[in-house]
C-alpha cells in the first residue's frame, strides 16, 4: 500500500485526513499530534518510506526527504513553507504544496480585531476591571478614523485586511517588494518600507518568513516607527526581533504590540508575552471551525491528486 506520513496535527485527531486519504485507497500513517524534533521525523521517514509527507508544524528536512526514495509530494497543512526544505524536495523530484487561501478571512479578521482592541483599550481595561479597578477617567483611547494604518505585505491576506479597514476611514498605506502591476487600489497608497514605518500609527505584518524577511522588524526598523504606535504580527514570529521589540516597548517608540506569533513559540519569552503592553494570542489567527476543516480536507485532497498523477492546485516552487 502507498503510504502517506502525517507528521503532526493541531486538532484532536487525524480522522478528516484519514477519511480522504484512505477513501482514495492509500494508507495514512499518523505521527503524534505534537511536532517531533527533526531527527525523529527522519526516523519516521526511514521507517515508513512514504510517497507523501503531510506536515503541520514539524520540520521536514533534507535528511527526512532523502529517506523517502519514492517521495512525490510534501504538503504543508497551512500557508507558510519555512518548515520544509523546498530545495531538497525539488532535488528529489517531489512537489511542495500548501493551502494559501483557506484562512484569508480569519487572519484579516484577527489583525483588524487586534487593532480595534488596542485603539479602544479592550484588553487593558478588561484586565483592570477584573482586577478591581474602575477608572473611566484614565482612558486614553484612539479614534480609528484618524489613524494611519500600514500593511507590510500585499498578498491575499494583506489585501483583505486593507479592504476591511477601508470603511473605518483610516489612512491606508501598503508596502510590498513586488507591488501589483496595476498599482494599489483606490484609497491605498503604496510606499516603501521606511515610509510605512515612519508614517503609520499601526503597522500590520502580512509577510512570509524567508531569509530575506527574517527580522524585518529589528532595532533599526523600530526606531523609525512613530511614538505611541502599535505593531501587529499575525504572520510569523521570526519577522520580529524579540529583544528589539521588548526594548521598544520599554523605552519607546511603541505603545503596544499585538502578537499572534512569536519567535520561540510554543515557549516564547515570558518577558515579552507577559509584558503589560502586549496583547498575545497562541498562533490562532488562522483558526475557525470552517477554516480548519477546509484546510485539512484540501491539503489531503492535494496529496491524493498528486499521487494519482494529476497536477496539484497549489504547487510551490523551490526558493
């Protein structure tokens, strides 16, 4: 039987994946829910020699790929590809796929929600009230219409976030290394990275993690940001230098950070996520009942498609 190795999964069981895979006549071998270290993924690959690897958070390294002589596909159960050695997969002749558009609504909702929570003080005042403090006079809140919001990354999610912010009347800026050929849409001003940082009251990161974008927000970038500004990261933790961010929260210019992702997760620095100026959620921006079900089904169907000799819907070229 042709085997598919599911390295890990972020839900109670792998039954959705199993129903699609085994319903197509293949065999699913599921690892533990929690992602194993790379060496243990290699051991699973050597043991089962799968024709396909599906991974959620586990690293699929070159040794794991090279342990599978008949490998046809490495499927990311998600969007980002930073945990897959795409060059090694290409050398093996295996296609790499993802599901790039399953959580566009959820992540853009989360980004806008974090902005609103900061502007209206929802998290900070919830903490105070539950701690026994009722101090309406101490409120220093913001009118969203008067904010300048800068989006770094003009892909599917960045475009949707901007569309959701337009009815608020905020001034909208966007940066992308590869600006759209037809220009940015009406109501959105395309700018370079430095201008985005300097003019935005809120900077929202919608970038993939790559060697080029790692530490996109470092100490130098933070110094360019406006006093009292907010940084929102709903993409990848590695886009932000944790130490530099903590310093910017302590001494300025940031008034706050809203983080769904943090370098070092699932055990990020306590000094950062526990900071009173930080709103933190545990990498759930992608999640809803609908989005997770869609993700699991579509990633499984992509594997079946490739193993049947059909073209994948979302092939990802090597870097």
